C-alpha cells in the first residue's frame, strides 16, 4: 500500500521483514526503510538487494556498546542463551540447559553463515521437498511439535539421549499463567500419554500439583524447582 512497486516481488517483503527483525524496533525500521526506498525511487533487481539497502541505511545506534546489526544479533543471541539457562539452576537439568544453549548457538552460527536463508526456503517450493528447509532442520533441529492426537516429537541433531523436552513447554505454560492469559495447563493430554495422574486441578490450578508426593508433571517440576510450591498467582 505504501510502495506497490516494492511489493510487486513478494520476496522483497520477506527480505525486509527478515532484516527488520534484527533491529530492536522492527516495525519502525520496516516502515522507515520502506519510506526511504519509495522517496529515493529505489528499484530492486532482486530481494538480496533489499538486505543490502536496509542494512547500509540503518540509522546509527549504540546499544550497550553495540553499534551494528550483526554485533547486536550476536550479543542478543548470547544473552538469550544465558537467560534460558538461568531457568534451570540445578545440575539435574544440565542436559536441558546444554540442549538449549547448543540449539541457540547453532542458530547463531547458521545465520552468520547463511544471512539470507529465508529467501532460499521461500524459493525452495513445497516443504516436503524443500532442500533449504531440510538443511535448516538438519542443522538446528525442531521445536517441540504436537499433533491433534497429542503426540509429541522433536528432532535434535546433536544428541540421541532422551531429554525431558516437555519442561520447556512447561515454561511457556507458567509464563502464560503469570501474564494472566490462562489458568489451566495445556499439557494435560501429553501428561495422560506419559501415564501421569490427571485431576481437576490441571484445569483450574495446576500450580497446586507442585505439592503432590507422587511423580510430578513437567509444570509441577518447574513450579517446585523455582521454590513456588505453596504459592499461587493472584487472579
């Protein structure tokens, strides 16, 4: 709507979205770059040029000593890894911490070596035969995937050791409750498949499960691990 000629090639839009997400304020950067391209009547021969134009015309910034988008990406990637590790501050969770850290580092390395990989995926055709998409999955793995039968799977290319990946899903559930988005735990069907006991608290007050004596569900494990047993979120 702002610059129709730019959007004539939808991959231009993908490229600008992707590079904008590397900025601390993606929406503003996307909009300002688009206006600049329109004002200067820039014609892009290919979407790769969109990356170059956006980066070369990024306004100067200084964020904790970081002054360019590549350095910002590396710094925030390392920060994300460190913050995620702090969720699991017991040696019992070291395998999960190692998995998260390795996955993030692999993602950082992949982006550095393949800065425009979303374009390769977009050009690769259907997902089932998309070589670029397969390359990403083979290098990074997948997030936790759940189907309509409540079966879960995850591809981790760096280890064959079984890990309790559902603990990461539990983090999401706890955050949703902290933000007031829900009071139930959406992992009920997963717990059923894992032969864990289910009761009404799972739908109304899953944090109370942290007081149970028997095998704990992933939600209760994390709630107790953070020493929140006996506490409850205010409505």
